[in-house]
C-alpha cells in the first residue's frame, strides 16, 4: 500500500525524493504481484510481455498520476479520513489499471465500433428488413409493421435468456459471427429494433473473456476458496469424541432430526435421561461448535453441518 | 473486472520493490507542481459524532476483539451505509448495514450508485445484496449521509465475473457479521453472572479464582444504604501465572474498579485506544469509575492484550 505520509506530501505538491521512490516501488511491486502485461502502457508489444524495466514502471506511475489529476479523483479527498486514504489510493490505482487493460482489450477482440461497422454493412446488404415507424428506422428479419413492436423491457428479458457466443479467434471471421448473432437475436426477440439497440445486443451477446485471459499468466487460475476439510474433520472429531453413544444419539435427534423436531420431554422419555441433563448437554455442545468453528461462507457452513450430522449418526451406532 | 477481482481476493501487502529509482528532476518537479496547483485541502474529521441512524455512512474498524475475545482483522477496510436504525440484542446495540464498494465498475443494476463524490469523497456503489448485522461499537468514523430508494428486486442476468465479485464480497463481510455471531455465542456459553465481567486473553476466556468470588458483602450493603441506591457488589479475581499478572475487577455504585497487580509495566486502553489514567497504590495500579464497555490491557513486551468486557 502507498504510505500515508508520502500521500500527504503528494497532495501538498511537496513529494520528497523518498516519496517518489516509494510510489514507483509500490507500483512496481503491484505489477509483479498481479502480473500485468507491459502492453497496457505500450501501444506495441516489445520483447517479453511481462518484463518491465524501471523506465516502464515509472511510465505507468506517471500515467497514474496524470489520470488522477485529469479525472479529478482527489477533488474531494478532504472528505476521506487518513485511515482510508492509503487504501483509496491503492483502489483507484487498481481501477486505473483495470481501465487500461479494458482499453487494450478493445483493440483486440470485437470492439463496439467494429460491431457497429459490421451491422451497417449488413443493413446495406439488406440482410435485415428496414421499416420506418414514427420517423424512426427499425430492423427485423422479415416485413413488419407497428403491431410487431414489443416494449424494450420485454426484449431485454428475452435477450437475457440467450446463451453467450464465445469468441476465441482474432481477425478475419467476425463478419459471419455478427451476421449469425443479428439473425439469432432478432428471431429470439421477435420484435423489430433500432440500429443502436441491435448494436448493443450484438455487443453484449459475445463472450470475449478469451481476450482478457490472454493477458494473465498462463498458469494463473483464480481459485475459489476451498472448503478446509482438514480443519472441519479436526473440529468435528474434537467436539464429538467426548460424547457417549446416547449423547450422540439424542444430540443427533434434537439438532438434525426430521420431520418433527423432538422436544426435551420427548427425548427424556425416549432415552431415560433427565430433561435438565439433556438441556445442559445441548447447550454445551452448541457452545463448543461456536467456539471451535466459524465458516468462511454459507457453503462451508452447510458442509460442516452435514459432516457433523453424519458423525453424530456414526457415533450413536 | 478480473483485475479488480484479483485485487479483492488477495491479501494486501505493505511490500514494495527494493531497488534504487532514478529520478528525473524535470518530471519530479512537474509532478509536484501539478499537485500543488490542485490546491487540495486536508481532511477535517467531524468534531462531534452524530447519533447512529439509518442512511449514515461509516468507516468500520479494521481490527476488533469480538465477544469471545478473538481478534478479528480485515485487509480491505469496510465502509458501510446503515440500512436501519439501531436496535438492541442482549443489551447491545446493533444495526443492519450494506457494504459500500468504491468499484462502481462492478455495477449490475441491482445496486444503488452514488455518482456524487461530495458525499464521501468518491463515487460509490451500495451492495444491496450484501446486507449484514453488526454491533454499533464497530462503527469507527462517520463519513456522511446518503438517502436512497431501494431497487425493486428483479431477475437480472449476472455475468460470471460479477458473480465472483459478489461471492468475494459476501465472504469478506463475515468480518462484519462475526460481531453478532460471537455475541450470540457468548450468551449461549455464559450464565448471567459471568456476563457482567468477561475477560479473555489470546482468544481464551479467563476464569476467575473461585475463593475470591464475593457477592453482596456487608460493606457493599452499608454503602448502598448510605447512598440510597441498590447495588450488588461483585468482585472477580483473574490471574495469568505465566505472565505474573493479576487483575481484580470490582463492581461498585459508581462503576467498576480495575486493580492490576503486575510487576510488568502496562497500560489500560478504552475502545477508542485512549489510555486510562490510573490511581497508584503501593502494590497495585487502580483504575476507578470505569463504565460498561470493552477495555484492552496491554502488558509491556506482549502484543496481545487482555480483553476486559464490562456490562
């Protein structure tokens, strides 16, 4: 993170040499950590995609400073407390780089402008039918009149159910993809649309993640936080080992029994154990769960409970 | 979007590249001039904190000790907007909040966006799908106020990237709701007497020495009779022998008295990290008129404090 003392220097326009060095070093560290490609600052690829010289790092740092100023990112920074300001500087840096990467991607893959040009070409080739309704040009796959028009919300709902078209290749075959996309979209919407609407739908239907993934390490794989099986087994063993068979049984019945939950009186009758003892045991068991385990998310929590139920069943037999 | 997702899913680093940087004087001076020309003002904190209420925006503490005495930290700090007015649970004030994200690029039509940077200094997005309950004591700094209309729930197609972003944010928010879960766990695992004075160290509860546990002593009745107020005197004596440390906590009419017996230098801080001023006695340090709250007793040379919760 950028240190607050150097941020304060920068905001006053009194950045020291140490501060400047610090900013460049932090930028360089993040480039290495997240493996950003050099092409985000250079218009042409030169040499190794990920090998940044100090000059390249300083270039990115200076572009970042200019971007902050041009976009007015600090205009109201007096509202931001110092304890958040350091994080804010890092966060806008990440947003800045995300923006650069997005701009670079738009030069590869199918940009909005390219789609617009291709659709204009299709319209000129009369692949779709044009009709003017209330002075606005609409387009559809066959002849139509005003009665064929459907409201935009319904069109969006129909569009949202369409599967994405994945684009993986660069260069020359986009025209056929766009033509297929136009015809598919108009068929599914079953309504004429304006040219702007059609361009937007066609742009949205394409999945261009391939072009984003190109710029990340080939070995990079974002891992979903895994369920910590070892920890769960350890905790379950710790809290169930001290239980006797009968305790495991009535705990299982009380906590996981379906369809009707048994009352303490029912358990007392069934197991011949006083209600107060059962109540105390249940309370202590719940306490030991809370004290020993805290799931990172709902999925892990449900997994833990299922394993616990299974273990209690096992121990009661 | 992947850039932002990678950032949020990883721990923050205070590291930086360790190499010499060549400085170009012209670039350096131009940079300073550009920022000086902006005429930016320094942050002015609110002198008086407002009463907690709905639609306020707060910065949450990045570190806290939960009700079970376990230290909780978060790498990426939280700013939240209060979805409701405070309520109480087990005598503790809590409130429902929605985290605020500065990454408005992750907007999906199921959030509220505030484009006005004057509210808290930058545009933000309210994560309406990430509502969490938190204890009011976690609210650290008041930032601003923003009233918004709730968006009607509609089925909107969410891209895999946005789904991943939401999962990360919901997972991170366990830092917030843990304050409530630990409170509930505390109440399940303690009886009413134990709850008034609850001391933990390194995530473990300290059990008071039973032989010094005195309730309703004669002296306390006399004092209570003189003051005309009813009071129940409770004294609890805690020791950590390996640290050569002991603390006696006494409940009185005026509040609590905390007596620390230790050869090691120490300081007692309140929840705002302000040190309390002690009275000195020959063999112990005494803090008097301590009110119901959470306190941190730091012994010299030991990073982890003894957490004292008084109710």
